[in-house]
C-alpha cells in the first residue's frame, strides 16, 4: 500500500509538467544500415549495419583479484613489545603486587546515562525505500523540523558552451539552525612553526588543476593519479577514461554499471558456518557506454578541475590548450552521466554493442531523447540538449558507434534504465539538468542530529527542474519525511553497498537519534550510558595490576619511527592513566606516568621524532617525512596520505585525556592537536592549508583510508573500528577544549558510522546489502569501492581479519559494534566449537578478541583478564590489561 501511494504521488506531480511528446513515439520506419538524412520531425529505429555486427570483439570482463599492496605495509596493526626489556622479565610481571585498598567512595562524575535508553536500529537489512511510509524510521523528524535544512537552489538557467563551475558554491552550506552547527572553523591560520613546509612531495601533482588544497582520499582520484585510467565510483555508476584502451581504442569517458550476474567470487571457506565466499569483485574494463568525440585521439588530455569533497570536473581536451572539450561533472550519486560538449562531433560508443537505437522524441522542448538497447539486454537512455535548440542527427554507423553532428555544443546525458516506462518517465522529467557540486550541512541538538546533502545544478531550465540523484541504503534508512516522500522504487545495484535508489530533488535531509553525547573516557553502554564508577572489587583488581603497567617505559614505546605505532602507544598510556586515576580512584599513583606521558607527547609537538612531520605544499596536508626517503610504503603510506585518521586519531584521543587531567597543558599544545584535526577532519572548505574532510566521506557514511595510490578498485578501508576511534577522538578533543561544534561533529559522525558500518561492514545474519553468499564472514575485511575481500593487508588469519574491525576497544566500541553482531561473530568464529577458538589464538590478538567479547558477554571477558595466571603476551602494544579489566567491569562483568 505504501509503495502504491508513493508511486501515485510522484506520478501526479510528474504528469503536471509532462510534455505531450514525453513518451516514445511510434516508429515510422526501420533502418538496417546507416540511415539516410531525414527531417528533424521524423522518428526512427536504427539497427547496426549487417556487415558491422561482429566487426569488433566484445569487451570481456577483467577481474583484478590480487590484493594491491601499494602503500600498505605487511606489518601488524600494533607494535610488538619486548616484555623483558620493558618490565624486567615475565617473572616480575606475574608476581602479585602489594597495593593499598581503595577508599569506599568512587572518583568521577555522575553518570549521565539513562537506564531506559535503547539503541536505535540502523539495520543493514533494508536496502530500499519500499513501504517506508508504513514503518517510519525513528530518526526522522516532523515536517517542521526539516525547515532548518532548507537551502536555496543554486541553478544555471540556461546551458552555455562554457563548462559548469562550482566556484560560487561552498562544500559546507551555511544554514540557520536551532542546534549546534557542526561545521564551525577549527582554525584557518598557518601550521605550527615546528612543522616545516616542503614542496618536493614524492608524488607530484600533474593533472589536478587547482591552487586550493586537493582532496587526496576521494572517489575521483583515478582521474589525476598515475595513468589516469582508473575508475571513479560515483555509485551506482563508475567512470574511467578509456585513453585509447579497451576493444574500441576510444579516447572518451567510459561508463559502466555492473549487475550481480557479472560478479566473480572467491573460494568458499568451509570452516565457517554457511561456507561464505572469501571475496566478491566487480569486473573492470567494461565500457557499456562511452561519451567521446570523433576528434579525440592520442593528443587528447584529461585535466581535473575543481576537485572538491563530493565532486570534480573531468575535462577532456582535444589537445593541450585546445578550446574543444568535453567536461564531465563527476558527482557522487548523480543520476545521469553528463558530458558538456564544446564544438566537437559527439561519438557515443559501446563496448557491449548496440542492438538498436530508438529515436524517442522530445520529452521537453529543446531536449532530444534516444533509447539505446545494448546486446547484454540492458536499456540506456540518452538525452541531447544542444545550445542552439536544433535537433541533432545521430546516426548509428556501426554496432559500436553512434555519431552526432559536427561542431556540436551542448550536453549529452546517459542513464541506465532498469525500470521500464516508469523509470523512463522519471529520467525524462529531470533531463537537461545535472549536479555540479555537492554540499553538506549539519546540526546537533541534545541527542538528536541531522545532516543535509544538497547539490548545485546547471543545465537547461535548471531552476524549474528537479535533479535525479541516487541514495545509498543508509541514506534511505535515515531520511526525514519530506525526503522519504521523494524516493522512488527505481533502483540500480552499487558495486559494494547494495542497491541505490532514485530520489527526486536537489537536497536530502538525514536524521540520527540517540547520539552518544554522554560518552566520556569511561566504559559506555547504549543501555546505561557513561559508567563513571566501578565496584570496589573491580577497583581492587585493577589496582593490583596497575603498577605493572604504569612502570613501563613510555619513552621506549613512543619514540618510534612510525606515527601510527607512536600514536597507539600514547593513546594506550593515556587511557591507562585515566583508568587508574579516575576509575580506580588512585590519581596519586599515576602522577609520575602522566608527567612522562606529557614529556613524550612534547617530542611530537616540537617535531623532534625520528621522522618529523612536514607540511606538504603540493597536496596541502601534514605528512610524515618517512616516505621522502624513497619508500612510500613507510609508516603505512602516511606520506602519501594513507590512514591519516587512524594515525592522528590516536594522538588526538591521547591529547583529550591529557588535557582533561591537566587543563593547563592545553595552552601549549592545542594548536598542534588542532592541526592534526584540520588535516584529517577539516570542518570548512575555504581553508588555504587543508581540504575539507579529507578522510570522512559524508556521502558514503564512513572514511576512506587510501590516499595517493593508483588503484583499479578505488579507495578502500580496512579498519572500521579505527575509523570510529577517530570520530570518537574528535568528539572528545572538542569536549576537552570547549569546541562545541567539533564535539557535535564527532557525535554525529559516530551516529552515521554506526548506521553505515552495520549496513555495509559488520554483517549480521539479516544483512541484505552484501551478497547472501558472503555475509557469513561477519565482517567485510577490506571494503574497496569495486570489491570486498575478506582479508587484511598483513595476513589472512581470522583473528586478523575480524580483529582489525575491533581494535582499539574504547568507549565508542559499544556504540558502533552492536551486541547482537558481536555475539553472532563470536559463535560463528571464536567460540570453543568454532573454527578459530579465541582460547587458542596466540599473542596480542587474544586480548583483542576477549576485550571485544565484553560487548556481548562482559563476565567472560572479565574472567579472562582477571585470571591469576594471565600471560602478558596476550596484550598487544597498543592496549593495557588495566583498561580491558575496567572495560569489562563497567559493562557488568566484575563480580
């Protein structure tokens, strides 16, 4: 019933503006060869010439199965500790310590948790908008709430031969809200003087034409990196410059959309329940439709203009300096692929072969439509909007080439239509306009938050024509009422995130509830909130263990040749000190360790670590100088912008704890920590030193870890838990320094991550966004834009693959890792009767697994860490037994 109402309401307003010649007209004649010249008013169906039907070999799918290790070290995600050097031998570690029993009162603030609070359900099982009117999401707001996010449409009334520009539109839309604006500036000044500027980055910018900071970790990096031929994944489409390659040797922009029948699957893992496949991968190199021109050849160049957070302009020029060009606005979620032609002869090609082309009339004045039937059985629609308004003649010269008129200026748009006449009507209605750039705005009020995605548009009658955009499943789940009412039943499969849904309109509003605003440094549960006090017995156990870990050498563990490992150690000791001081109510016992921690942190603020940081003036960001020595894989690729949210998140989290324990420390250190936040999570676009939101992708709902490394499969992320750690660190640093906007942004990022991770990465048994034969892996492993591989960059052990999505276990873990998921994963993989019993796992991974168990079985976790014969080899170099005990106790595990 809800679906019928939705279709009816959408069609009602569509029919109001429908032109009389909106739908395909009767075919007047059939052409079996190259059609002869006909009048503009004549409609026709063109078939390829009979002698051309097998002139070119059809493109075959290519599957790049091997894991590309460029930019990735094979090292474990935590340093290996030499316990004998650090603590005087294992005998000392295992000896009982004499401690003073804690007092009966507990130190810490009163819990802000609400025992009646329940977690909402960002289910991964809903990948469509069907029947949503009957079961509204609890995150939606009333219609009046939506007004805070209404933004003016930025439109170009008429299309000209000038390529579209987004210069007048900021990535962050300025809005008037009743809540906290989450995009207030962190700062706009120069980087601290201790960080020197370098202009000799190992990867020089050759193809991105911008003097502003360049987004290094976004979906379109294939346009300007390396060969410039790797795909940009806008979802559900991907685009790649053919550059004379493929079976057609074209020089145009190739468009691909892959159905699930073309997926390739890895071998099954019979050790896991359900025997899931180890990976699935979409083919690359399929060129369903290519937008090109007859003049493009070996002299053609590709330049990337206006690289922003949600978009870029890919400009194919006939030759360097030529005024003849095709400009492609590459925008996440765009409904059509649009080429803006300037004085060229269009050549629309297909490596899949045209079966027939139908001249389908004019859906609106000045816009001319063609239906393209491909030999793989799919149907695409093409809309030509010439600047002069004259109908262009397109002739099917071969089964791979549809040629337009010489000297054409205007737009050509293509879209895949999977929904027959209904889908075609939606595409007809929005033809002629296209998005140029995206914007985001957001606010938080109490435990509720909302964010809006809006698009600047251009094209014919843009101010009167709504956009068609594709939404991902996690968007659909959190749409407010107004946005949900504009969602259709037209869907296309994405490469790695389920089905994308067509939504009509120029902006969306997504709402999230139950933000973890009360979360602090103590254990946290979605049911009880912040847990600021532990039982007396738990405190006694922690204080028995604490001296062993507090006497470790912070100097030795943080003075390393890796920002990642050093940051993890600083975070570990900060958390250890907080736990003993505040949760075990023993601040005096941590005084010496806190002073040493501040001294070790100062080494990085003064930039005197083994590989100092540098400000890279080429791409504009803070990078480790380790990669300037010739090995870009050094420190996990930090120099080339890999993993900045992981590396710097640990420093930010440690700083938040130090600044809370000693507020006087902030004066000399706030600027340096804020610089790390600006690098990985800058809150504004118009910052001359850093791009907006380098790591976190506000469209995909999570971060991308891959930086300036060319990749067939696009960007990727391996550790969802470290992604969540970064958002948590931002939240807590904002709270520590009194930056309400930053704190609110961190809270909303955590809420969005909770939804997106459950939808795409952490797969419960009811997940429908990932293939049914894959979800029994429970985690994705590495999720790329083009494939999902249940592995890691450092090994295939199940404790590695699952555990990289667990560490670090911090207060936010219980928010983003649903207890139901944790229990399912444990039973499937780590229970005693499973393939990889946690009790038999060796090394630091055992500690990670049992700390994670606290989320679903805190008593079993407590018993593991409290055992008298505990082996400290089970604690990795980025964690502490003290914190794991406190975490399990806080979640209810202690006696």
